[in-house]
């Protein structure tokens, strides 16, 4: 299994890495570029089709792995990738994208029920379904909202996926392919970036990883508990905290109905005033994601380790909130 994962990840890495220069040439020839504006963190028009390389590379790796039981998840993620690609090419309204994400998430959970839904008694499954859909849609959009600087979302996703592998069981069997493809794209996305991940890549990664976390396995002979899902959610703590903390700050400042409009108030944006700081900020969030992953593993173990994991998670949130004052 380990050898197969390494081979699949390596092949996905090569395919995605080789595709990026071709996609750059295609995007430049058709002016499919992310042109800088007042809210942008980049300075030159840059192609935004990196999600195509990640998706194709992942499919090649999955073809090698042939994981069982994850095809519904991959199909739903592919649909969201397609919606993101349409947005990269023609700019869809946010409500259209959110509706597509919600439908795909609901269909996935209903036709491929996770342990959390199977364990819900009586009519409570409707609440669990709504929470599951919200989780997938929220994390998909968190990955997109946080995709603002070079080497950021792709690198964080790689760290997230590594820590999800021991938590997700069979649901994460395709993650080696996803890691390899994302890393292949990332070598072209590190500052200065030749290509951006785009909505297709951010949504594909966010949706896939959110769904994997939702399908945390139940140990044989035991009943379902929320501990597995909580541990999976903690893997994404830096992105979840930055997104929710920023929305809270914008609400307090009186942003009102405009809280979801483009802005430069995320924690990572406040500590990245110039392009020269992109790599430093990305490295900080890679490290924060590794700490979150460690906290998740401790929580998954239950008992006293779970208490230490919760304390580590709280300390990480405090450190992220303080970042603008410390390094801004």
C-alpha cells in the first residue's frame, strides 16, 4: 500500500508539473489571466488554471491506486472542480457556486452516507445532513477565500492531506495522488508564481479534503462518536480560524452585508504587505498547519492526549490572532 501510494503520488507529481507550462501558454494566448487590482497581492497578470493540472494529476494517480469506496467522493469533487473551472473562465456569481457546492455535498452525503449520518437517530439525521453540507461548503469556500498569495493554498493543502491520511481510513485512500498532484503544481506556484491555483483548484482541494474529514472511520466494535470528525476538522484550524476571525472582525467593524466581498483583512494578508513577504507568510502557515495536524492526532487518540491536543489548538489560535502585532 505504501509503495503504491509513493508511485501514484510520484506519477501525479510529474503529470501536474509537466502540465503547468502548457497551461500557462494556453492561458496567456487566450488572456485567461488574473489581472492585479487594488485588493490583489500580486503585481503582474498571472494565469489561473492551476486547478486543471491538480485535477488531471490526481486522476492519473488515482488510476494507479484504484482505491475502493471513494468514487462517489471523487465524482462530487470533480463536479465542484468543473464549476470552479467555469468560474475561472467566465466568472460565475457566488450564489451560483455556493448552490452547486451545496447540491453536490447533499447528494454525496445522501447517496454515500458517512458514519456520522448513519449514527444519527430518527429525524436528527436531517440536522446532521445540514451540518455536513455546511461543513463541506464552508471549507470549500475557506480554501478559495484564503487563496491570495503565492504558494499558499497548495502548500497548506499538502500539509493538511498528510495529517488526514492516518485519520481518514479508506476515505483518504486517494490522498497520496492528491498530494503528488498538488506538489507538482506547487513548484510553479511558489513565489514568484508562474500560475495560480484558480477557483477550480481551490474548490477541488477544499471540497475533497472536507469530505474526507467527514468520513472519519469508526473503530471496529465501537459506536460512532464526534471525536473522529473533531480531529479531522482540527487539521484545518489555521484556515478555519483565519476565515472566521476575519469575518467576526468585519462584522464588528460594521461591514454589514459586504463581509463576503473581496478585501485585504485576513490575518495572512495583514502580515503580507509586499510580494517579497509571500514566501515568509506561506512558510508560517505551513508550520501552523503542521501544529494543527499534531493537535488533531492527539485529539483523535482520546483521553489525556486529547486534552493536550485541545490546549495546543487553543494556543495556535492565540498565536494566529497575535501574528499581525508580532510580524505585521
